[in-house]
C-alpha cells in the first residue's frame, strides 16, 4: 500500500495535464499513486491518461464521472482513496521533483493522530517565489484558519491531508445547478480540530488559468452559486478557531449569499441573530455589488 494519493480533478485540460504527469514521473520517491478524476471532459483526456496507464511509469488510476464541478471531483476522490495521506494537484499545476519525498519523510518523522496533515508552499510558475511568502521559520505547526485570521500567511498553499479525516466529512453536499461550491468546506471542518505540520518547502508549482475556479470570474461564481457560498459562510462563522472579526465578515457574506439566493430564512438559520440583523444592510450592499460585478463579466 502506498502512503500518498495525488488526486487531480480535471475538465478539458488535456493540453496541461501532461505537464502534471511528467512531474510525477520525475519524483525522487515513488511512494504514491495518481488518481485522475475526469469531470466529464470532452477532449482527449481519456486516451491521454490511458496511454500513461499503459506506460506503467507510475501507478495511475482513472475515474470518469459526469460533469458536476470541482467539489464533486473531490467527493469522487475521497470515495476511492485508500492511502493514509492525499493531496490535490490541479490539472494545470505540477510538483517539483522532490515533493513526494518531502511529504512522506515529514509525515513519517513528525506526523501523528494529533495532526490533520501537512501544509507546504505553492510557488508561482516561472519564478522562485512562494505565493504569499514563506511561513515563519520558527513555526512547526499551525491551525489552517489561523493562517488567514491572524495574517500569518496570505495566499495559496498546498495541503496534504489525512484521508480518514477527510472521508469522515465527505461527501460535500451541494445544491442543484451550483457547481462552484469550494471544497475548502470540507477542509475547514477537519482543520478546526487538528493542527497542520508546517513544511516550509515548495510542494506545488502553480500557473493560474483564466477559467480557473479562483480566477477573475469570482463574482459570477458568487452569483451563480449563492446558496453554496452562503452555506460556506454559515459554517465559517461557527468554527471554533474563527475570530470575532472573521465571524462578522462571514455573517455579512452569508446575508449577501442568502439575498442572492432569495432565501427568506436567512435570519432564522443564523446562530448569531442580533449581529446578523445589525450587519444585514452591509450584506445587502454586498449582494448589489456582486450582481453588478457579475453582470459586467457576462460576455
């Protein structure tokens, strides 16, 4: 049994997927398998991956599913992963040659049932610069939400998660017609109870795409998947590690999402009713701004 599953949800990215595959073939440690979750691609993804399976350079598994959005790819992955650890590498990203070696070594030396996994660095493609900078040199472990709320590290990072914990909160239940439910929803749940081991090393090289899930069309995603974003904010405001500033911010976004979704039960669902009423005007303003920005992005 391998230690790590690297899973890659993909949709019509045959033009970038080979770069991911070649980086995995170059890994200095082969204690992993690659799980490709095809989210209904209509390009050459299937034949490309089948050719790599036949090459037998690394262990590759391929699963095809109907198109449902990124979070459904995560759900499929977690339903099929059997290794102790897992990490998502997007289909337009790739790993430096020693990434798996670093992950496995770190977990064997420092990992325990008291940790949710490992957090490492994402680097910008074409540069030697980590996204959001490095973690503090003295930091050996941290809680995921603290990175944002305490401004320890702002920017994308690479999370290597314990599979048993992720499977305990999967599948992520979304809403019909909404494909932009961020799978960080599951991460927030398990990372509220356990810290991550900090690995101040490059684990992934990222090249942002114009059509990526967190690219410039974010306001259109807010508008198109408003119930999903409201559900995310409802969770975030209730996390044990959430600060009051972050809780109020989450409530504002929650109100905005509910207004966009035409959810008349927004107040009754909130666990912080007085604050929710107090910030409701700000939530309304945010919903107006979101609709304005989303309309401007329509071709």
